[in-house]
């Protein structure tokens, strides 16, 4: 029989005292069933990451660990660092012990039953399994509209992102180790994970409503998150400025010719031609200049992220497979 693999389920929690008792109950049952069916080892755990909550979240996590150390572990961050950072803290802590890691929200919006399909996909050899929402009926029209618009804008800007996938996913140990090599501070996991590579697949699930408590992503945080996502992965907005500069510069040349003709045919008032031409030319040249400077800033920006230039999946050499 093949050696059993250890699963860690990483759950970032920010002021989730209302949902944790239920979430932990359901996750414990899930682990127990998976262990019984031999799909995961007995060292598998649910790892709750407390993201600097001011409520009873950490005391609840500590109690869960004290009562059932064979199911629950906890990580306590020194202060609130936001969902993406909390998730990363959990992933990088769990990777030391786990063979595969699933990340999931605490509020039970991610259907826990999709875990089975993810683990199966892992055993079939997939290293990244994306949880994809089949429909968004439980979301408000506004949330659905803004979220789907966001995915489309990201795609249009050339960012490799999985449509309707949030942060519910399974990653193999190797994939998380690859993720650890991305040293950027501005973290946008769902954009980075596809960059890691390896064999991946998707599992669809229905997104439920938040079990209890309220969303920790108010509109303001959502907009900041979206802006972060776009500016962390794309220098296209800079190109837009550059292109606008070119267009306006071309228009200024047309205006130049047009103004000279008007001047020659003598139907303009004094000063009109020179004013028109300078307004367009200066505007166009300024935008062009900005675009060029921006292009260099974009380069610096990409360099400072110090992303890994490659991740090797396997090597065939004289000693056989490495
Ligand atoms: N979360 C976190 N830190 C934060 C905000 C949120 O760890 O600063 C966690 C939260 O506890 C939940 C997940 O991130 O497990 C998703 O948050 P939420 O469900 O509020 O977002 P929504 O589903 O409304 O987009
Ligand atoms: Mg939620």
C-alpha cells in the first residue's frame, strides 16, 4: 500500500467567533471521514490562523487545540495583516508538515464537500486544484457584478487568473514551496498561484451564504484589493498613458496642418492658430514623456519584486531522475 499523505486545511480567521464552533465541527468530521477512508494520514490537521482578531477567535482556537490536538492546530499573528497575509502565514507554516494544503474561508461559504474532489485530484497527480464557483446566486447583484467585472478587467490586462476562483484551493507541498520563492510584499495569491506552474485542474462548487457574522470585506477593502491585484501584475495602465500620448501627439500634428490652412485662408482671429497648436502639442508631449518615464518605473517595479525566474519541476541527468 502506498504511503499515506498528510493534509493541512488552512483557515484564516478574522473576528470569526460566531462561525468557528460550526466550522470546526464540520471540518473535524471531514478530516475524520477522509482519514477513515485512507485518503489522508492521521497527522492531518485543520490549521486556524488568527489574523489579529479583537474578539474571542484566538481563545476559541486555543480551546479547540487543547480539546482535540489530533485535529486542530493554530497560528496566532501578532496583529491584523489582512486575509492574503494571514493565508500565506498559514501556508508557509503548514508546508513544513503537510504533503498537500487546502486553503478555505472560515465562514463556510466554500463548500466543505469539495475537499474530497480536491484530495482525489491530488492523488491523480495534480499539484494545484482550484475551487471554482459554479454560480453566484447567493451573492448580491452588486457583489456578483463587481466581482465578475474584476475578473474580466484582469484578463483584459493580461493577468493569468482563474475565472470565479477565490482562495479555495489545494496546493501540493512542492507548489507551496514554489510560492515561498515569490518574495513580493504586495501579495495577490490568486494571481501568483498560476505563475507557479505544475499540473493543475479545477473543481466546481456552489458558493453558499456566509454562515454567521458579517463580511470582513467591505466595499472599501474590496476596491483596494482589486486595485492591488491589477497594479501588482500589470504595467498595462502605464502603457495606456503612453498610447494616449501618441494619439494626442498625432492629433496635434493634424491640428497644426489644419491651423496653418485656416491661417493662410485668413479666416482666423489673431493668436488662435498658435494657441491651438501649442495646447495639443504640449499636452501630447507631456503624456508621451510620462509614458516613457512610466515604462522605466514599470521595469524597476518588476525588478524589485525579485520573483523567481523559474521553478524546476524535474531534471533528467546521468544519476537518473532528480
Ligand atoms: N479575513 C482575514 N483577515 C482580514 C479579513 C478577512 O483573515 O483582515 C478572513 C475571514 O475571517 C474569512 C476570509 O478571510 O475567513 C474571507 O473573508 P470574508 O468571508 O469576510 O470575505 P467575503 O467572503 O465577504 O469576500
Ligand atoms: Mg466570506
